[in-house]
């Protein structure tokens, strides 16, 4: 695995995990018992708590990337073991 591939995979994993984490424990101003600020949508989050979500995203992304790296580096699953991939002859 090259450095460029590793960094790009980590960034893709990080963004996917961030979008999974964003809606967790978000409440609107109405649900929090307050009126929304003028100019904001009624569905806007009251307190989004972005810093803890970014930290959690980084931790979870690192764990997922470490597992993916271990699978690729240790050849736990190879392309030949995936049933729907086409079979190619090995060139020597």
C-alpha cells in the first residue's frame, strides 16, 4: 500500500464516518425548549457539539483504517477470494 493510497483511504473513511456521526444526539431549538434564532431554520441544531464529534470521528476512522490496513497488508482477504471478481491468470 502506497502512502498516497493510505492517506486517500483514510480521508474517505474519515468523511464517511463524520457524516454518520453528525446526526447523533442533535436536537433542534424547539426540542431544547427554546425559540430558534432569527434567520435560522427551525430544523437547525441547537448545540451541534462539533468538537467531540470530530474527535470521535478521528478515533473511529483510525480504528476502521487500522483494520482495513491489516486486512490488506497481511493478505487476510485477497482479490481471488472474493467470489464475484473475475479470475485472471497470474503472470510470471
